[in-house]
């Protein structure tokens, strides 16, 4: 039970990164269906960053490896986010179509890039060393504090980073002027424009930041959860996680703080099949359905309840052209 | 009028661009995407064949042998079938992102029939049952989200996306149920499958080509000339207008998605019943997503969509050849290049819908620009003046 909860937290933060990233993006009025591709880009960039460290020196410091992984994951993800932003903000393209194109590109690019540019001889052992020993390094006291240590201290740095980012995002959105402006842009860009808010600037910032944060989710899956083992279907797995992240935004009612709890619930559902005793090999695919089925139930439930607090930003999905008025 | 500083870029809406200009802009965008891919790939490839070797490989991969040409046409018409199925829903502004799942359910239903009925009943009867169950399974997978959309306005794009994964794991379950301890792959079945219509690859490819040519034409007529088609278009324009005109919106949403899903199921029927004779979790070939791009890029017009479906399959098959010749181990390169083509195609749409004026020049821009490096776009935005007098720049 304890290991199950610990794993649920570890898997949940992958959702948390993606979900918080998507919340930020949606708050600016942009529904980014490219999140699965962007998370993949994060995984690809993170692996490249780790590989570069090992190219520079055979035994790099843990701090450098983790930093480079995070940096490159955010960079790669933000690059694809920038493409999405440029197309949807500046060129006012359809957001759904652009997002899907980003996902197709990102998933394809990651699969190609990992196989052809990152994974060469010896790199997989380097990656798994980085994953197991550097990214998964527990906090002090993890062993000595019993169940508390195992549950809360025995995680890699990315787990804490995810929660810190979610809390910061929640505070910024709720209590700061920038957060208020961003919400205004998402609710009614024309009104925001009229009071002098830089609509384009806020949209770009939210999309780029959101993409960078979501990219960490991909990094987190490869380096933290998988311990640096890059399987051949990693792009497909992250794609599935990415769609769940987008759905999770609805579950969290566009609030990063709620996303923390929701992510852990989804993390538990996702890893359920590996922890239930006495199921046969054939039944595993049926258990894999659970998170997706639960998502559907959540979608239905929120649409039936239809509470005022649960609504998406009013201009979500619409492009803004000042001269259209 | 205190503000005399004129913004560098000024954008206005553009109406009635001549067709040929629009086509020229799109062709230029796609060409730039391909040349860009060519340069990067030629530079990075382990066994580069040079700048023109890229295009040579592209064409030989798509048209090199008679078999390849038939495969190209087969895949084009399969993709066109999916795209047309999705258009039915798009006309109503219903984002059916569940094409993959609906195709897979069609495949699965067909495979179940083959597995349990093949060889036990006369073949034509098996074919009929296969056809009906495939259509029903695809329709079921689309109508579940449609019902909730119609009654509770549930978000259909996420709902259909989740249905994709449920379908995928159901397929995985049936495969591991039928072949326990296996590799997760299913051997082709022999009994009850649809016979080829002729010799060689042509015989196998003829069925999808003919079938989906007919389906596309029929759906075009249905949407353009039938009362149903009119209702669908009206709901797409405005649900309230449609309701006011006395249309039962819920009924039409459900009916339309039954059709959309059934058409995807039909693609699954052809994939499993005739082409592959088995089912796998990736048999949809991501056509549900590609079909959306085809439908959107083709402006929901079946003829343009056919051209785009052809071009995307040309790229897919051509890029496979490029991968082999240039010495890449992963075929995912084709998705990367196609993704790049999508970006440029989506971006160039801007230059068709809007006109860009640069400060100090009165000449109209013929829209030759394609999106420059996206990062530039992001950087340019921040320091723009915020004066209310300044026109929104780019």
C-alpha cells in the first residue's frame, strides 16, 4: 500500500506538470491540444541535455546533469510551444488543428530524435545512471523517518519541483495583478485590450511558460518514473498521458491547486494495473482502460453539474483580432 | 490623434483573394517546408544522397514500382474515407477527434466476426455480418460522446479522445485473450476474409479505392443536396437559429455522429476484412488525426481533400524511402516532416485571410512570406507600444 501511494505520487506529478502547463495556456484563452507533443519534446530535450553532460565529462556532477536535463526539456518544449503560439496568436490559426499538428510533429520528432540522435552506444547506461541516481535522489531522512519518509521524502527533485510550480501558479493566478490580467485576457481579450493589457504579450508568455512546464512532465516520465530507461514506445505512452493532462484541467476546474490532488488520483488510477494482485496477463489491458474511463465519467459529471465555478475561460478557443469589432 | 508613431506592421482582413493566388501561396508554403526538411535531413543523414537525392527518393518511394503506386492510391482513399467521415461531424462544428478509436472498433468487430464465424457460415453471409457489425461498432463509439454532447453539452473533443484509448486497450485485450502468452501480435486469418478483386497489389487495393470513391461522392451529395445536410450545416452555423427553425438539434447531432462513426467503422472493415485480415492496436495508422488535418486543410471540400490525402500519403511513403536511402533507423522521420508541412500550411492560411502592410510602403504584399522562425515572433511582441492608438501589430 505504501509503495502504491508513493508510486501514485511519482506518477501523478507527470500529470501535474502537464496539467498546470495546460491551465496556464487555457487561462490565456488558448486550448493547446499540442500538449502531448510538447511533453514528448520535453522528454527528448531532457535526454539530450543529460547526454551532453556526459559528452562534456565522463563523470559529471549530479547537479549539472539535473540542471541540464531540466533546462533542455524546457527549451525543447518551449520551442514547440512557440510554434503553437506563433500560429495561433500571431497568425490566428484554428487552435484545435494547430494543436493536433503540434502533437503529430512532437510525437514523431521525439521518436525519431531519440532513436537517431540521442540513443547511441553507451548512452542508455548513462541515461539510466542519471535517472536512477541523480534525478531520483531522495531527500535526507527518507530512510530514517518510517512511512512519512517513504511517502513524502523518498522522491526525486522533479516531484517537489512540480508541486512548487503548481503552488506558485495557483498563487500567481489568484492573488497577483499579472494573474488577474492573464485571466482577463482569457475571459475577454477585447476588454483586456481596452484597459491597456498587452494581450499578445500575455498570450505568448502563458503559452511559452505553459509549454515549458508541460515539457518537464515528459522529462519527469523518462528520468524520474522510468529511471532513465527509454523504451521504444515512450512517445506513445507520453502521448496518452498528455491527453489525460488536458482532460485533468477540467477535473481541476482550471485551478492549479486542485490539480495537485487530481494528479495524484489519476496517477493512482494509471498505475493501478501493476498493483492489483491476482490478475492475469490478459486482464491488464482492461485495467489500463480505467484512467480513460474515469476521465469520461468526470467529463460527464462536470457537464451535468455545470456549476458556475467550473466553467472554462469564456473566450477559450477563439482567436483575437483587434479590428474585428 | 497625438500618436504619430506608425506601427511597423499593419494587418487588415482580406476578402476575395483569387483562387490561383491562394493555391500559389499554399504551394509555396509546402515547398518551403519540404526544402527546409531536405536541407536539415541532408545535413544530418548518416548516408546523405544530396539535395536532389531527397526529392528523388521521395518520388521513387511513392511511385517507384507498380505495387507502390497501388499502395499509394489505397492509402489515399482510406484516408479520404476517414476525412470524409470526420467532415460530416465538422460541418456541425462537432470536433470528432475519435476517428482512431472508431476505426479500431470497426477493425475489432470485423476481427471478432472472422474469428468466430469465418469458415462456419457461407462466406457472403460472413461478409454481410462483418460489414454490419463493423459499421455498428464504429457508430457506437461515435454516438456515445454524441449523446452526452446533445443532452449535457459534454466536451466532445476530449470525450472522443478518451474513447480512442478505450478502443485501443479493448483491441489489446482481445488479442491477448485469443493468443495468451503470445507477443501481442495476431497472425492473419484465412477463413471468411474478403477475396481480392484481381491479381497482385492491384487486386487488393481496388476495393478501398472504388469503395471510398463512391462513399466520398455519396457523402458530398448528402451534405450538399439533402435536407439532412442542410440541417447539419445550419447547426454548424448557429444552434439557436437551427432550433428556431424547428430542427430537433439533439436528434440531428446523434444521427450525424452515427453516420460519422459508421463511416470510420467502414474503414476498419476494409482494413481488417480485406487488407490485413487481422487486428492490431496500431491498425488505425493514426488516420483519425491525419483525417482531421486533411479535412481542415481541404476546407471540407471533398475534391481538395482528395488532393491533400494523396499528398500526405505521397509524403508518408516517400519519406519511408528517404529513411532507408539516407540511413535513418527510425521511420518516425516522416511524421516530423509531415508535421512541418502542417505548420507551414496552417501558417500560410494567415496570408490568405489577412493582408499585411509594412510601414512606409504602400505596395500590397503578395503574401510570399511564410512564417519566419517562430521564436522571432515571440520576441517581437514584448516591446510593442501599448498605446490605444497603435494598431495591433501582427
